């Protein structure tokens, strides 16, 4: 049995989008503003540097009692005792990863298109990343857009928690929640915001509005 997933605002990090500001400052501001789960997503660090950064980030997340999730790397997740791992369709499968970290270790899975939900592996996910809701310059290799319609259809098929990602702004946050997302994952909308703390606060307010219209 996996732990519950009560989270609503998920910061997915991208150091390149922090506008030259200190990465840990940006994350801490977002935590002050109400981010309640954080994913460290690093595409170019070697394992040793990834582990060092993850260890430092875990200390920060622990201070705010917020879980740290590691993107892609089972090795890093295990080394730093992260709460969970997040994998995409082309990463380790959940079963392979759980051979290393244990079969009850929580692993979130990105669904890149509606067929991905049908794969037997998907039933082992802790939550689904609905990826992307809308195309985004932050990740240019996506193959499909779920849109509000795809999100609503997926909502009808599963009770697992749905984490929406991709071009989520305060202007569309409430409707994405009211169409079935449980949680919003945001990169540029927080990392690049003039005030990551205020951006997170604004997202939380929009999420509350969306929840009232479910
Ligand atoms: N996976 C699907 S879209 C995306 C990821 C990591 C990036 C979302 O970035 P943004 O800046 O919130 O649109
Ligand atoms: Mg991946």
C-alpha cells in the first residue's frame, strides 16, 4: 500500500528557469508560498552532483515537512532517502525500479498519451502525471496534449490521483482542477515568477476556486 497523495501544488524544478537567482532560494520561496510537494528534475548532472543537490534540497524540504520526489534516477532517490521517484514512459519501468528500491516504494508515472493508461505497468503508479495538459516551451519533446477533455475522460477511468502538468498558469489553474486534476505541477509559473512565493500563493487560491466547482 502506498501512502496517500493529499498534495495540491507540486513544484517541478528547473534551475535554468530560475532567472539567475539562487536555486534553493527559489525553492524556499515557493515552499513559503504553499507548494506542498517538490520534484527535483535534473537532466544534465552526473550522479554524484545530482545526489549532492538532492541531499541539500531534502534538508530544505524536510524543514517545511514537504516530500521530495526525484525525477528519473532510482539511484539518487535511494541514496538520499527521497519519499518517492517519478518516472516517464521511457525511463525505468515501475517494476524495474521497485526491484531496486522495494516493491512498496511510491513511484509516480507520466502518462504521455491516453493509451499509456492501459499498460499493465500503469496500475502500479502512486499517481499519474497527465503530461502535458498543454504543450509547453519548458519541455518540447511531448507528443500529445490531454487538454481539458482528455483530462476529464481520464478522470472517469481512474481513482488514482491525477497531477496535471504543462503550461499551467494561474489563469487556467482553477479549470484544470474542476476538470478532474487533484494536483497541479508547475515549472516556469513558479521558478520564473518575479516572486515565487506570491506565485505559489496565487496558485493555491486558484486551486481552492477549482475545488469548489468540482
Ligand atoms: N512534463 C510535461 S510538461 C513539463 C514536464 C516536466 C514541463 C512543464 O513546464 P511548465 O513551465 O510548467 O509549462
Ligand atoms: Mg523522465
